[in-house]
C-alpha cells in the first residue's frame, strides 16, 4: 500500500479543478507509504505544490502519506488494524464509522486497501459514511492479475454501478496495464498437489497485472446503497424502496433527498465552526512543542511554571 506517481498526478488534477480543499480532514483506509519511484521524482512534488498554491516542495522528503497530507494543509486520520503507531483501529469487515467521524472528511482514500477486505459492502459503506457532502473519494485497486495479492479484484463496471447507486460524480477514471509476469511459483506448488500438470500448462503463460483508478465526488448525504447489476427490475415495491436512488423518482424521494442534504449541511457547518474555534488551541500546542524541541534549556522552566499552575503533579 503505497502512493505512486500516478496517484500524485491525480491529486494534481483534483487540486487544479478545485475538488480538493486547501484545509480540512483526510482519511486513509490503511496506513500508506510513498513508493520508491515517487520519492525519487522531485518534479511530481513540485507539480503538486504548484497546483496546491505552495511556494515549493516539502522541506524534507515525505516518508508516508500522513506527512504528505500535513504538508498540503490537510489533517490526516488513518484507519487500520496493523498496529501502525497513531492509527485508529477499525476492522473494515465489521466495524462502523465512529459516530463523531461520520461525514467529516473532505478526502477519503483507498490506495490498495479494499481488496484485502472480504466484506465489500462494509468497506465501501465506511468510505461513504466518512465522506462529507461534496467530498472526494479516491480508489486505486487491482483489476486484473495479482493472483496472490489480495482477496478480490475489481472491474470498471463495479465502480460504474457504485456511482449509479449513490449518485456519485465521477471526477477521474483510468485503467492501468502493467508488465506481464509468469504464473506465481507458490501457486504452482499449491495446485500441483491436486493437478500435477499445472507447471507444464503454465510454463509459457504470462499474466498482466492491471489496476483501476477512479475518483468520485459525493453529491448527496443519503445512506449508502450497494451497486446493483441490473438495468430493470420486476415490479416490487420493496425492491424499489430499497434501491430508491436507482429506480425511484417520486416527490417523496426528492423530498427525502433534500432533507438528508439539509441536515448534513447544517451539521457540517457546526463541525466546521468547532474546528475553526480549535485552530488557535492546536497552534498554541504546536508552538509550545516546537519551543521545547528547539530550546531544551527552557524545558525545566516550562515544567516549573506548569507545576505552579497545577497543570503537572509535583
């Protein structure tokens, strides 16, 4: 799970078109690093800085995605269960989004995480619930090949139907073709226990690893609905009510849409106001932390003052 040069170029496009804000929250599904190829390409960072309106690239090379987001002015939150320090443990097979984090994030990323999750309904519901209205969701996942990488691969139609069910706006879409590679040796050793001819049959076989990349904008605040792979449905009131975004267009449904959006917008305005009020406190804490790190001689005095104020035990 690493951001690639392609991911950086997509961010540049989204910044240039005004879909990514200069401040706000970003959520990463999975702790992300930066690929070696990306770290070696300083031009990509300069292009991103220009699109973001920054004077120059990051002062020091970013080692993971959190440092990249902070440089861009966004506040990152990482969800994972791999024990990475500073992440929020969230089991994408079962867990729901914490109540106070729902519809809070301007950008939510899936850089090669969802293919490792068996419960596909839950992982895409989590992304939907994390994203605020008008927020952006970015997916970069395997589409073909990768026979021993994750649990599932995706085809573009999956994302077409996902966008239809939830009325996402497609901001970017691409299909990347990698290099051809031989059939994996560990799969051959596993299969030949049951079918010894597998090695001979795959000797000349080459498999191409491909990926699909797509970015959505969440246009409405209604609940998540899974993709539905049918063009028409038999007359069933229950099914039409369940998949109301696909088949329903009644005054009641339009009114429900407006109610969801109105409530979400008012709640988001409240959250934005709270975040605005917290910024001076966060800046003060950062200033104290920087002073303590830069001037260690002041640390004893600093802690003495805190003890006098009752902020630390004697």
